[in-house]
């Protein structure tokens, strides 16, 4: 037995009417970076369909080195596979979406953070870097971090947004910008 059993039944329903998507440029020319929180599913809150946009999720939706590496690889892949090789062509926009009531907000408290570091073995600095206490502030930090990275393709733009758990609304706090 597995808790997946009932979900596999849903998958069976899904597969009955499924049509596969060919590998191609994501229909929205968008890549979303957001929190892994189960209340923040971009497919649901933004109405994404299969083939619309890749999504990278981690605790807080933070722009870590691993996220930057993935974005650099996806930009390279898009250029190689889809022939968007003229300097004027753009590849995609990265939308960084942080949210209110984020569970990582507890990590802004030094005592909580110290105990979390002791219990998990994750360095305190890494836990501190994943904290989202004020999503407007952390979105700005992360958009700037990504724009400043030497690994970011000049054909990739970056925007910032905040999702409000209380209202279900996403607000754009930073318009898309190229590095
Ligand atoms: Zn979160």
C-alpha cells in the first residue's frame, strides 16, 4: 500500500484522454521559480497547462546557485534545440514568485534557525538564505541576484511577483528586465 493509490486512480482518469506534448519552446516563453508550499501550485493559481512553462520549486522559491545553474542550462538547451540563435532573439522570462505566510519565515528568527540547523545538519547560513519573511523584499533580492549572475543569458529576462495566500492574488512587484 501507498498513499499514492488514490492519486494513481486520478492518473488513470488523466491518461485516458491524454495527448502527449512534443518537446518544444514552452508555449508561454516563461519559466517560474516559486515555493514548494502545497498552497502555491502555479498550475492552479496561474492556470498553467501542460507545455506552458517549466517550474522550479524549492523552499521559499529562492534563487539559489542550483536554480541559477538550472536556468543557465535551460537557456543553453533552448538555444541549441530551437535555433533561436540570432542575437536579437529572446529566449524566455523567469518569473520569481514568493508568497505571504511562507513556512520559511520562521527561519528569520535566530533561535528557531539555530535549532533547525542543529536538528537537520543544514548550515545556519543556508537556512537564513532560504527565509522569506517579507516576500516583496526577498523577491527583489532574488531578481537582482539572478540579473547579476554571469551565468544568466542576455536573452533571458527576469520579473518579480508576490502571491497573497489570503486573497489568492498575484501582484507584480518588478517588471521584466534583461541583465
Ligand atoms: Zn513558502
